[in-house]
């Protein structure tokens, strides 16, 4: 199974994305249950997220942790 994880796990509080791979906490937790096509779709989004040009969808903002970054 392909994964973008580089073992640099830390959620960015302003975006909700992992600083290492660019995934959301929900995507990280559900990664093994996604189909190959869904994982590929998410992976196409990651470069823009890591470059800082992507934002968190509104439905995910309420689940973000306020305060300093914390390891996963």
C-alpha cells in the first residue's frame, strides 16, 4: 500500500494538515480503509497542501486543535 508518510508527524494548527505528509488527521486515520483510487486522489492534493496553497475544507475546521502543534 502506498503511503505519503515520511515519519515527520505534526499537525499544523492553522491548516489541519500534517507537516510531514500533508494529510488531515481523518485521512491519516482512515488511510488503510480507503480504496487505492481514493488514496491516489488524496495524494494528488498533497503537494499543494505542503506548499501552503491549500486550505482546510470548512467541515473540517471545527475538529482542529487550537494551540501549539502536537505529535500524532
